[in-house]
């Protein structure tokens, strides 16, 4: 298939400015010499973005935020707007990570606003979906991911939806060291693609990149990426050290 293959790091709340810039520089140098077989993106805390954008060759590594505000601008102390993210030089934003939904009360309605503002400001959205352990045990994973798509991104036009990358992250596999087996992941990725096809048609579905996230690392990446509906990964812990992250990227060899 001709879909974009993507490995995106999600640094979460790790690495101070000096540490983050050192990692960005190391990745940039290595990937400039050893061209990856996929698009590589790093998503960093807001405060890293402007300087990281100056450090990175955007032809080699894309840059993204991990969140943005659900309001355009104004009296929202402590918030960072999509326009501000874009103005740093970043091209992507992660929205709907389960940690944002769980710890910061981000509802489907809030996420819908964030997605619209991100797209309006020409950011590509890495939109996260995924079920909890209880939902998986009750075999409800398909209805959960479908509802998450319907709740926050299926209001988009097909043209807008082309700037959405989906990241499937089973909550039970995030930071737990548990990974979905590649067959389990492929099964739900194929389902997600079928839901996108129902909504936007087959052509759009075939062009939608669907990333796997949740304890994806250098050891399991190649196996996960070998599956036809897995177009890359959203990488947490294994994105914090150059060797680990480059190992995941090598999963596309
Ligand atoms: C993980 O790999 O655990 C993630 O949550 C990536 O976003």
C-alpha cells in the first residue's frame, strides 16, 4: 500500500529543555545520514517546540505538540493555542491521548473543538483512540474506538480528515510493558480502517495512516509494522533515548 509510514515519539512530561534539545540534535544528525524508511516525528512539551524547530531539519524529522487548547485565544491562563503551536514551526499535534482523557477530563466534545482548531491552523492531528482493560475484557473494543471517532473526528469533511492520523493505543498497554500481540493489533486496525471506509469511502480509508501505540519498542516494532493495517507507531518510553527510538524506526527496514 502507498500509505505514509510514520514513527512518532511522544515524550509526554519527560526531558527538560537541555535534555530534549540534545536528543533532538542527536536524532537529527543520525537520520540525516541514515535516511529512515518512514516519516519520523517527535512530539515534545510546548516549551521545547520553538528551539526544537530550529534544531531539526524538517525534511528529516517532523515536530509536534502533545496537546493544544480547545479555545482560539484569549483569557485562558496557562493554555497554549493551536495557532501558537503552529507559529513555533511545529507541523503536528497529538490530541485525545488517553492520559489527557483520563487525568484532564478531556471529553469527546472538547476534543472535537481541539481537532477543528488544530486543522484550521494547518496542523496535522495525531488522534488517539483505544479501549481500557475492562472494555477489552468485555469485548467492547470495537464499539469504543468507533464511538471515539464518531465523537470527535467524523464531523470533519473528507478533505479535512486527510490531515488526521489515527493512533490506536489500548490503554491497558500504555506504559505497562504489555503490548497487544501483532495479530490483536492488526485485527482492530483493520476494523478501524473499515469504519473510516464506511464514513469516508474506501479511497480515504486506504490513505489513512493508523499507528499503533502502547509499549511499542525496538524489540516488537518490526513485527507490529509487518501487519498490513499497521502504518507505524506512536512511541512513549522508547522515544526518550536515541538508540531506542532509532531501533523502533529500524522496524521499517
Ligand atoms: C506509549 O507508548 O505508552 C504511549 O502512550 C505512546 O503515546
